[in-house]
C-alpha cells in the first residue's frame, strides 16, 4: 500500500504530465498527416521555435503569459508560410517528397535558430514557482499547471473538431478534399490554416515544456521521435488514438523507469511500437489501409 | 557552384601561401587550453582559461620563461572525445604548443592523452577526474592537480558514514566521469561498512530527471550521493528540490558538482549539501585568499575548483627553468617530485610515481550559496597507492550487496 502511494502514484503522475504534453505535440502531427498526407519531420523544429519565440517575447514583455499567447501565433504564421510556399507545390507528388522536404526544413530551421540564438542552453524560468503537498507527496505547482493546461487544450481541440463548423470542415477535408472543393469550400485555405494551427500547437507545447526541460536548438529532435511513435501507435491520422497513445507512452516511460534505468526505457518503447506495428499495423484507431 | 569553387580555390591559395612562407622566428611559447567552452560544462572550460591566462600574465610580467614570452591558445572541444582529439592535434601540430591543459570532460581528456603521448607533449589535467588517467592510461607526459574519483571517494566516504548515514543511493551521470565517481564511491563505501541501497546513471545532458525519482524513493536511502556536473547538476537539484527530495535526504557530491558561481542561483536547493573540494574562495586559508584576491582583481569574479590550470602553468614553467629546455622528456623529469609554494592552494608536490599532485582537500557544507569548510582531509590520506598500469576497477560490480 505504501509502495502504491509513495512510489507508484507519483510516478504515474509524472507520466500523466509528460503524456499530456506529448499529446499536444502529437495531435498536430497526426492532423497534418491525415489532411495533407505529409509526415511533417519539421514538427519538432516548430516545437523548438515555440520556445525560442517565447524567450524573445519574454525578453520584450517580461511576461510568460504574453509569450504563451504570442509565440504560438508567430509560429503559426511561420507554419502558414511553410505550407504555402514549400509544401503546396508537392501535394500532387508522392508522399516521399513531403518527407524529404520537411526533413530539409527541419535541418534549416535548426541551423537558423543556432545562427541567431547560438547553440548554448537557455532556460525559461517557471512562471509558477513552489510546490504543494499532494497525495502525501510534494509536487511542483508548475507541473500541475502543465497537466491542467494540456488537458484543457486537448479538451478544447476535441470540442473544436466535434462542435464547430471549422472543425467539421477540417474533418471533412480529411475524408474527401475533392468533394469538399466541389461543395464550394476553399480547400487550399483549409490546408494552410490547419498546418498553421498544428504549428501553433507544437509551439505551445514547446513553450509549456520549456521551463521543465531546457531550450536548445536540438530540443525538437528528442521529442519528435516520441511524437512519431505516438502517431504510429495511435493510428496515423486518428486524433483520439494519438491522445490515448501519448498517455500510454507517458505511463510506459515512467512506470518502466521504476524497474529499469530510464535510459533503457526508450528501447522498451520501441519494442511496444514494433509489436503494435506487427500485430496491428494501423495502430489503435487508425484507418485501414494507411499503413497496411 | 561557381562562387563556391572560386572561394575554395582562394582558400587553398591562401593556405598554400601561408605554408610556403618561412615560419617567423618564434617570439612566444604557446600553451594550449582545451576543453568545454560552450554547452553543459562551459563554466569549467571558461574558468580553466582564466586560471591559465592569469598564470601566463604573471610569468610574462617577470620576463617569461627562458627569455620567451608565453601565450595561451584556447580551443573548444564540444565536450566530446572526437573533437577533443582533433583540437589537440591542431594545438600541437599547427600552434606548436609546449604544454596542453585540458580537457574538461573525462572522456575527452582520456582521448587527448593518446595524442599527447604520441606527440610527446606535456599534458596537464586540472578538472577531469576519471580513475583511469593515473592508472591504465598514464603516460610520462601526463600530470594532474585534480583529485581523481578514487581520491575523492576516499576523502568523502568516512564523513558520509560518520555524520550523514549508512544507507546510500548513488546517482551518477552516465559517462566516464560519473561512472568513475560512482564506482569509486561504491567501492570505498562498502569497504567501510556502508550499504549502497541503489545505483542509477542518467545520460549526460538529461533534461528531466523525474523518471529516476521513483526508484530512488523506493530504495529508501538516508543519503543521496550525486556525481553530476555543470548544468546537469543545476537541473537535477532544481527538480529534486521541487519534489521535496532535498529535504527528505541528506545530499553529498563530488568536487565538480557545481561551481561556486552557480551556487547563489540555487542556494535554497543546495542548502546543507556536503561537497568535497580542493578549493573554495570562501575558505579562510591564507593561500586560497591570496589567490582569490589576485584572481578577482584580474577577472572581476571569484575563482573556483576549475582554476587549477593556474598551477599547471606555474609547475610547467618552473620545470622548464630547472631543465633549461622546453624538451618534454626533460621537463617531465624535472616535474617529478617537484614542490611549489605559490600555487592557488599553497605548497603542493607532485608524486613521482603517477604524477598526481598530493593535494589536501576540504569538506564543504553549502550554506546560503557559499562553500564553507567543515573538515580538512590530508592529501596523503586520500591519494591511495600508485597504480600505474593496474586496472583500478578490477573485480568491480554495480550489483548491490543485500544486507
């Protein structure tokens, strides 16, 4: 009993915090894949840009909260430009082109950031400091805020896709873009806005996680790998699947850490992914045919 | 394409010209300063430079060495063995350094030892602490005034067992330095009757340590022994503190855990932390105070354990004078057994057998962001027997001995 309260529960809470934040990152990835058919390798760099733009805004306004609003908007603009000027010409070609393009964009963005801000590690101070007693342990307030913010955002995204007209149009575009075009919807604009939204979401995740981790040009690389695993596990293009998979990965990472060195946990996570890919290639909720 | 070709042709021409022109008569003798100047260990690398430059300026003010002025050439090694080797070769072959100080990371230093051995250049280590450098990797041109892991463990363990607790969890940074510190600490602790209740390594530059915390709590230690350095330590302490674990356990760590400069920023998490160190600007020792004054006057900041490079330059210069030559074999011989009075911690001597400085160390407790001395450990009690060529970790295992 003591073991459950003192060890297991806190560890599961760590996993939940991390999983929820990972879910934010993976959601954008999976929406873009579902809609544009592009596996956006540069998604991790948009995550990283969120943190750097956040540093700039914090420098100008001294406010983390302003940064939390402005940085994702700015990164959203970057995303929109990326979609309009680089991805759009490639839609009619094989998916491989998009993969290679975004891989190149990722390298370029990382090096541009290194050029502007340098390769040194930077920190963003936690806007909410201190810790609170919780379930017999001590937990940092900021991580609880991170959890609440991530869960609220996930809920908001779910409401957006199910309850708003704009969200329903995006889902319709995922199903059949040509039909939507025939119905008089400006589909290219839907694509651009969706990509921009996904970029903004990545940026938001980057900035929310920045006080816990640290800000370096390569911070996206470490996260994007996990986000890809989440998207594959959840089922390419499936929103619910991605959220579920992110929470599963978060729990797997922190619970396995109790019994093996967290360094080796990455192997276990890959093992889960390989297993799922063999047994059920479409992932938890993936559409048939995407990877089968 | 045409432009880049034109540029490369131009570069090649310039290089060819530079190589073809006769070398100017060497006015100055160069000293290489190699290590982490950016990234996770940049603090150490930058203070290493300051220490070396201060010594060079003091020597130059007195006319240099054998009538030649000295000059420091600094290089960053990206905290990795590969780049460290390339930069060491650049310093030796291109700049012609007669003394190479560095590197910061133990992994890089050990890799550089192969280079200094091959090219016969005096190699001074003043920060790295893996146990292989004065044992299996030892070569006659290598010298160190940094207490290695074995020396640190010998110095720290007795205090931990007497004053802090018997049940210890060892948490280390998983590369040469941390592994070495973890091993030596475990060996020394078990020898004196302590119990290691758990061990774990975290990769260099870990961002989030919370996945490790569950296992630490589950093993229920009294003392957490931490072998981390640089920004890793900074993040680890901040996270331990925010989860209430700095209050829950007694904490002890290695000398390079955090530099004095980093302490005020995380004074609260570090309060009560016991750290072994050979130097602190807050030690009332008169030699340390005198050095601190000179250092502060030159650089505007207080020195720390990473400024031992100062002694490296002084010892080398004294040996060159004694040998009357810059020849590495002669200088190496002159350095063996040499003692100097004016180092950054007062009188020190080099042990001839393994070229290790026999350094007195202190235990410090961190109080309000300052390293305050609580006990002195004689160098002769902690240095251990010379083990040149012998495996310092023979028979070692990470397995826990259940009590």
